[in-house]
């Protein structure tokens, strides 16, 4: 026989809050992992794309520049764009600020990839420890990316940049050129990494264990608290009323040696004069269970 579903009411509000928090924190943790992967993609795109600054309609020449790669018109403006700069040869980069910015952003990309790899630790160690490790790596990645973005404009005084952006181009002055989408995306990546790092620390410090279920009383029929009258069965009502009111059940048993009137009949004048009236008072006995 299928047991009826038990409708329980939790009296401990802290237990309800903890249960909801654990459920919500898991969802937030999944979102944190998704946006961490998105940040890694942003960081990689920023690192490899040469679209940090580039020419405009007022520029002297045509071209655009990235961290370690730049593209200029080849053949004195006759041919197409020719890109230069090699990541495995720092001597091909524009100048020292470009080298420093490339190294810093590259380390930021590496830390971001390590953060993604650290998610595998969720299967082996406590989640709070993983969030702490990932949070520190994301914070360091944000700092490295921010410093790289801050150092990159120091290389705008290079001769190649002035050839495209005009003689007014110098350190932290783009001249006649303009900022391209990769530079803006790098700034967004800094903010993204900072927010993800803060979220990881919040999930690590406020992660709590699920509290044990309240122990049932009255033989498992109900939990501590008020009984919901809409879901009370006969058994639960009987057990609850007896234990809560401390009433002892009484069963009426007839005396086996004498005749008796029905327990449900009424006394009449004729019954009082009956020959069996002497035994009527003792016709039933009380037994307490």
C-alpha cells in the first residue's frame, strides 16, 4: 500500500534560509564559471588582436597597432597592409613599453586559463577553497591586465606610431589616431575580472553547509510546530491529541459473568426495577491502556 505523502512544516526559519541559500549559491556558482570562461575568451582576443589603436580620417597614414603586432601600408602606400611583430621575438616589437605590456597581458591570459583549470578541483576539495584560489588568480589577472593597459600608451612615441598618427603622437597621446575596439574590450575585461574575483570571494566566505533536517517527533508523523489541520490524518490527529493533551485512552469492557444492557441504551423507569439492576453498576469495567 502506497504511503500518503507527508506534508511537513519547518519551524526552524534558519534551516529554510540555509536551504534556499545553498540552492541559490549553486546557481550563482554556475554563472560565475560561465562568465569566467567568457572573460578568458575576452582576454585572449585582446591579447592577439592588433586593433588597440588605429588610423582615422584625419590621420597622416594608414595602419593600426596592438600589443605586439602592428600593420602598416607596404610599399610606400602602394600595396596593402603588412603586419609585423612576432610574439616569439621581442626584438620585433615597437619598443620597451610594448614588450612590458605584452608580458603583463600574456601573464593575465595564463592566469585566466589556470582559473578555468582550477574548476576541476571542485571534485576533490571543498568548494570554498576552490573559490578562494580562483578569486586570487582572477584578482591578479585583473591587476596584470590593468597595468598592461596602463603601460601600453607609453609606447605611442615610437616612430611607426608617429608615421600613422602624425607628429603630435607621443606617450599617452594618440595624436590623430583613435582607440579601437580591442582597447575598449581590454578595459571591459579589467572590470569583468574584478567583479568575478569579488564574487568568488563572496561565494568562498559565505558558503555554508546544509543543516540537518529537524528530527521528527510523534513517531515521524509530523515535525515540531503547529499541525496543519488541512493535512491531518486520523492517525496523526489521534497521536497528536493524545500526546499533546496527555490523555490516557480508556476502553470499556463488559463484565463476562453477567448480562448487561447495551452501552448505548438509555435508562428508563422499568430498567431501574429490573432484576438485573443490582448488577448494572458493575456491568462494565474500565481498563486504561
